[in-house]
C-alpha cells in the first residue's frame, strides 16, 4: 500500500489528495456544511442527495454544475433521504423519530418545507431519533434509530433499533437493541445484508431473503477492534465486487474491506476527522462520494480541517457501485 499524500487548497472541485500508488484522487465538491450525511445517488436524475442533520436540510448536488440546492425541513434533525419510486419530486426522510414525505423539485432553495408524517419509527422511547437508512431491492425502507445526543454528550447506549417499513408503513423491528444504528448495504446477489452498530466497531453480515426481507445468521465480517484503525464505523456502501467501503467517524479515513476474507484492502485519508458515509455515483457509478461532518468542532479542529462538513468525490478507484434503490409507497400517502 502506497503513501497517502494530502494537499489542502482553498477552492472547491480541485484535487485535495492523491492516495496510494494508484491514480486515486480526492476532490472537494461542496462547501463545508454541518453534519453532512446519508449520500444517495439518484441515477434517474444524475444528482447526489444528502442531508445536513442538525441544520435540518436536505441538499442536492448537481455534479455537472457544482450547484447545491437545499430545502429546510421544519420537523427536527434530518438523518436520511431516499427518493420515492416513480416520482420526480417526492422523497422519504428520517426526521426526529418519524419517517416523513417531502415534496421538493430539487431545483430551488426552500426555507420552510412542511412535510407529511408517514409513520413514527420508535414508539417506545421519546429520547431517540432516526439515523441511517436505505431502501432494499423490494422498495422497503430500512431505517435505524439512536439515543439523542444532548449538549454534546455521547448518545446513550442500547436505546436504538433497526426497522424495515413496507409500502403501507407496516413496521418490523429486525435488530434491537442497538446503540447507534448506522451503515447498511446489500450485495449484488441480494442474499447478504451488512450492518453497523457504530460503538461496537464491528461490521456484521446476515443472510438476507429479498422476498420477505428477513435476516438471519449474524456473523462478524470485520472487527476494527483487531486493528490499529481509529474512530468508529459509520455509513457504508458496497461495490460490484462485493467489497465494502466504510466511513470512519473520528478516523479521518474511508476504508475498503473484503467481507469474505475479513481483509483491509485500502484506506483513503480525507481532510476531515469525522467521515460519515459514502455512496457511488456518476454515470458509470465509479465515483465514490463521501460525506463528512463539521458539526461541533473546536476552533483548533476547524483550523486543522477547514473543509470538514464538505462532500468529497474519490475518483480512480477502479471499481463500480450498485444502483441505489428507491422507496416504493402505496396510495396511503394520498390519504
């Protein structure tokens, strides 16, 4: 594995790093925001959507122009956004403890979007919020929760869960309890589900039945506790080779892991300490878009990592991602 060389600059969309001996380039493609998270590449529009959790924005990056548009969600912290299937201006999002329906054309900035609440994810706890989520191949929404972070204190443990929600908003809790429900991914064969509960510092795999959405046979496929890697695993995605790309919150890196051999293949340094998630995008799904957090940084951290909170594009990886699924919803949304 070659050296990682980081070069910091003042303009967006320029090369920030050259990683390894390969032709891998890290580019900053947005300005810094707050806690940027949940990147979703919409292959239909060729746009990248992501959220700014505590500032309560859904944002859209037009990669062709570099323009970012945003809509403010007047409902609470926004943890994830997924386009609705067969729609050009509807999205489901996690906000507070709810799954909401947002109508937005994506081309204009909106200062006060009032969403429709579709369902509440967690009826047991009042001190939790939604976190990472994705749609599966059948269009069901998998979304997790975590304990609230109050006044900068760590999230309390074992208050979260992972649920799957169908088109009629019926819930099934698949994993409980968890502390910080985070990264999710399915392999190209659609028979394995990968999942992260961040404080455990492990990536787990489950057998997956795409017909009924059931998971079983949990096993650990990568354990950061057995490495010298810092930080905790956050969001993740998967490539067509079946290898995982995992963001390290507090670890400055995104890592590439083979879950079958439990081998660390690559690590790429980002100019931000808190790397939050990743998604493949671009016409060929060969660009890895990585979100980072600029939320709650000290003055010293902000000085050292002035681009924390930006979205970065990693090019030249030589791999391709999978098309992200949209959420399928019944006519219930009209009632």
